[in-house]
C-alpha cells in the first residue's frame, strides 16, 4: 500500500527541516569556534551578568534553546512574545535553582489578559543571593566580616498577536545589584528593556523567534572607593549591560499517535562574549510526560543539560512540573525545579 502523497510531502518536509537544523548547528558551531579568540577579548566588559542565568527548569533542560518554546508567565524572562501562550489564560510560574558555591536563585511571575490593549501582560520578580567571608590582599584568609551579595530583577511585559501567526512582545526591567553594601560596598541600579517576536510557520508547530534582551544605558555602581595606589577617592567605572541577540527555530520533527519529538536550535550573540549555538530535543508522550536534553556548544562548563516534565491537574487547574540537571564539570551540578499553573 503506497503512502498518500500529502503524507510523503509532509515527511519530506520534516526530514529537510531536521537536516537544516543539523547543518546550521555544524556551520554555526564552527564559526563560533573560529571566533573564540575574538569573542574572548570581550569577556568581563559588561555588568549585571546575573541576567544571563536561565532559571526556568524546562529552558535549562533544553540547554537554553528556548526562545521559541517558552510560554506563559515565565516568558517575561526569556521572550516577552511568549507570555500569550497557546490559550492566553491567567497563569503563574515559580522556579528555584541551586547554583554552585551556595548561591540561591529563584523567580516568580504572573500573566493575564489585558483587554484594554487586546493582549497579555506579565509581571515577574527574580532574585539571586549569597553570603561569603570578606578577603583582601592584606587579609587573604578573611577579615572576619561577612559580605552579602544579591541581585533583584522586576520585569513588566506586554505581548499582542499582530496577525494569526505573528506575536510581538516588549519588556521593561528594573535591576538592582548589591555588592556588599552591608560592609560599605556599592549598589548598581538600572532600567533595561527586552523585545521579542514569535512567528508560527503553520507546519508541524514550526516557530521562528527573534529576541533582543537586556539593552539599555550603561550600569554604574554608586559611591566611591579609596585607591590603595593613589590614596584618593575614585568613582567606580561604568559597564554595559549584558545585551543578547538571539535567533531561534523549533519544529515537531516527529508526531505519531501519543509520541511527539520537538527539535530546537538557538544562536546567541552576546555583547561580552563569543557567539553561542544551543541545540535541544524534547520527547513528549501523550503530551503529558516529557524527556528533554540540550547542549551549549560554546560553553566550557555547564554545557550539557537534561530534564523531565509533567503536565498535571492541580485544584481544577492545568499545571506543569519541571526538573532539570546541568552538568557542572569542574563546578558542582546545577538542579532546577519549576512549577506553573493556571489562575
């Protein structure tokens, strides 16, 4: 029995799309490798690097290849165009990550329809915090004082469907970085912006996404410090925010009965480092149970990630529960947990 022409055409299209993903991965990773030295010259030229850490467990399990797939409230931290999601209903999202060196990271976000502008609005709050003993060149074993370091981010996003396939979103974010103010250290504050799009291709859930993240004025710590060289008061230098340009693509490479396999890739061009290629795969069983894996081809550490996902029903509301594991290499492994549910 011959396969109908329409199915053969769809199968050929899927194979071509998968081949394009593989070819793009090889070409771009080769380009990123060739530019490592050039990109390395930009290391440590930006501030607010906390913004680069992905907190959501699903996104982390996909190695960060996530700007086409993120939906709901969590999208305020990844791609504001995604906050509409597939149903546009009110929802909430919570995440926690156990980062190496005893650093705690978490986020909470909420999204709901905003009828006056015909779109969806989301608010999110993220934090990072840790304490450690102060050391100096004169007291390398410690001064006896404990230094507290923290980051706080507040985000407001709005997204709207401009056509039946194109969604555009924007975010405004307030960042506060406290570098030991409890012992006289500086505090940095700044206002940053995000913009993102998602285009539905209309074939096998194919999506294209473009995001520009963390752009805005330079970040400058407040106050001054005493120079041990000149014995004078010196103002802190200003640094650019960690701006990211990201181009992503995802597609259902296989969908048959209860089984579905989604492939995703994402090119990331940071302002302060070499280009990065991320690639991921996600297997769904009955659209309820997920197995994920992702890889960052330009990362020296924290390159490989994997995770699990579950769609469930909580108090008459649809919800999601996700877990991810990121290999730490010379660092300790990173574990993330996320919970999302409708309101």
